[in-house]
C-alpha cells in the first residue's frame, strides 16, 4: 500500500510521534531560527543565530541580542519605536492621540465643574 502522507521538513525526524500540532509548532520555531534576517546596521540579509538570543551579521560582524527564535521581537520593536519617538518627536498619529486625550480630559473637567455648580 502507498504512503498517504509525506513526512518532510525539519520535523521529519520525529516521524509519527508527539502529535501534529506539536510537530507544527516545532517546525515553525526551527524555520524561524534557521532563516536569514536583515542586519540592522548594514542592511545585509545574512544575520544568523549564534546561540540562544544572540544574533550576528556575517558581513560586518555586528552582534546584538534579540529573541530566542527571531532577532526582532514585538517588545523590541515597540521599545525601538518609543526611543525613536523620543529622539525625533511625535508623529501625526501621536499628535492625534494626544489631542483626543486632551479633549476627553477637558470634557471631564467641564462635567465636574457643572456638577459642582449644581450642588
């Protein structure tokens, strides 16, 4: 009888063991780890993982820390955004949010004053 499924990829070594969802998650983690990323310093597309959480560019030898499976995590992206905004100043989107918050505070202040006057 012919094979019905093909075991390929990084998780082929597990065979039929451990379940499909576990093998899929392991396969995606291994694929993220093995993928080449872009260097933040020289933009060369060959950043690879040295050890857990340490990444290095093959061209300029720039070493930096990152996530275990990916060099840039969501937390590091948001931290970089905060730092950039602090250095460059607020963007148009930031100004919109600030204006909305100021308007809400102003309306609350007016509502408090009107309740105080009624009493």
